[in-house]
């Protein structure tokens, strides 16, 4: 990051010369804010992607409610918004009474965020710091932050690895009793049936004008599908696959192994394992839960669906044993390598297999 831009003095806080890299705006290449080698930040530079997120009502109102319903918690506090995008969460925090909000954003949307914040009259309360959180130094007058808010969740919760950035913010800038919003996360698995999709997207490759295209069938199984699952497709119990607290989790914990059981709730064929997540906001008196289950309000995360190479015929009450390993891909740390082990000994079928996936 290159030299910092001069910022005005805000209240008792002198924020002069602390925003990393802002003066690099407009440059390209290695020195530009957001250079990440994988064009990750470029994708957040246009307002179109932010419109999708802002329009996701359950997402945005969950954050709004978690902040506004617990406004007592924000009164006179220093808040950091990690990855502020358009500045929406920063403005909620300012409205809730925060003393000052540091809105950190690496992509060029930071410039527009600054304008929007100004047009909403919050320029004295919110400082947009354009740069990578990892390279940030706090403005003069701010030692630590009391609250960290961030919308870091990706598909399959952990895709994009933005949570790592929040953990760095927590460890570097958080006060000893820093509050995180959200403060925990849970991933869940359930078995679903989906014969039409399997026919349409996998079986079709077996015979293309009399030719064997099953090479593509094998490829298609590797990438899980991000889609809205109809709750009627759900045919098993729901298992908690992975849970963590944001105030204690470490980056290395996010490569996880999970063992879980799914019990069939009716006689049907399992075509896929559907994964969803929730993120409770429990830091204040009023708890809010952002939930992405198939039976909840649809969000832009929808669900992540892992189709099985061997569909499984289950009778009601039978149990499928699963093991799932998820870890960042060694070549692209934002992608996830997932290995699923299925063990099933049923009346109609016996199935034991491993299957590899890549979330990207
Ligand atoms: C999912 S968006 C959320 C935007 C906004 N907070 C909202 O709720 O609408 C995440 C934002 O974090 C930014 N971001 C991701 N990693 C970052 C990092 N390491 N440093 C600064 N910004 C980052 C992205 O550019 C993106 O704008």
C-alpha cells in the first residue's frame, strides 16, 4: 500500500493520515488497493453485486435488526465494519449511536461508499478506509475497536475465506472484550431427493446423439450446485455439521472434519446432500438469526447441493452415516476442497463410497 490520504479530524478522534492506500485509488497493478492476485476484489468494485446483497431482504434486515434492536450496545462505541461495501452496515451502526465507525473496504466501491455516507449526513461519524484490512493501521486516536461488524459469509458459509480477514481484525484491532456481529456460525446437512435435476444435468451425458459424453457427467459431479432447494425435497433429519464461535475460532479450525448421521423421514431416494448455514447475532439482549435453510426465507446464498455419484434408496427410519472434510484448496485459498464419505447399510441398498468436490 502506498502513502495515506489525509482525513479530517472527527470529534475527539484524529483520523489524519491513517487510511491505508487511499491515494492509490485509480492506480492499477500490484500497488492498487485490493490487488489480491485472484481478481477477487474487482468483483466487488461494481455496485451491481452490492445491489444483489442489499436486495437480499433477510440478509440486510438481519444485520439491521441485530444493530438497531441492540442500539444500547453501540452507544459511544468505536465500531469497525470489515468489508463495508456500500457502507450500509456502517450507517446502521452510526444510526444506532456509535461514537465512530471505521468502514474498511478494499475494492473501488469504497469511493462510492464515501459519497453515499456523505449524502446521508454521516461523514463525521464514519471514516471509509480504502485498503486491505490486513494492511490497515488504525487512525490516530483509536487504539482498539469495541465492536466488529462484518458480512463475510460465502456460499457453503466458508467459500471466499473472508472470515480469515475478520479474525485478523479481531486479533489486531479488537479490544479485549470486543463484540462480534454475528458472533457464531453453524453449518447443517440434510438429505434431499432431486430426480429431475439428476436426469437433466447428469444422466443426459450418457448418450449424446449416440456418443458417450460421460466424461462431462464425472466433471459435473465435482462442483456442487448453488440453488434454492424446495423444502419438499428434504427427506431426512437435519444434522449440525460444523459450528464455531467467532470470538475464539482460529483460521486453522476452518479446515474441518465432521461426522454426522441423517435419518430418512420417508421412503425415498437420496440424490444429494444439501448444506445450509445460520449466523446468530447474540452479542446483545435481542438475538437475531440469519438463517439460510431451505424452509426459511430465500437468501442470495441459497443452499449448496452436493450430488451423489451413487443415489441411495432409503426407507423411513434408516440412517446414513457421513463424514465430510472441508479445507481451502492449496492453489486457490478462496476455493474449498470437500471430501464426502457415505456409509449406508439399508434394506434395499448397501453403499460405501468417497466423493470429492470443489466449491468455487
Ligand atoms: C459480502 S460484501 C459485504 C458488503 C457490505 N458490508 C454489505 O453488507 O452490503 C464483502 C465486502 O468485503 C470486502 N472485503 C473482502 N475482503 C476484504 C479485505 N481483506 N479487506 C477489505 N475489504 C475486504 C469486499 O470487497 C466486499 O465489498
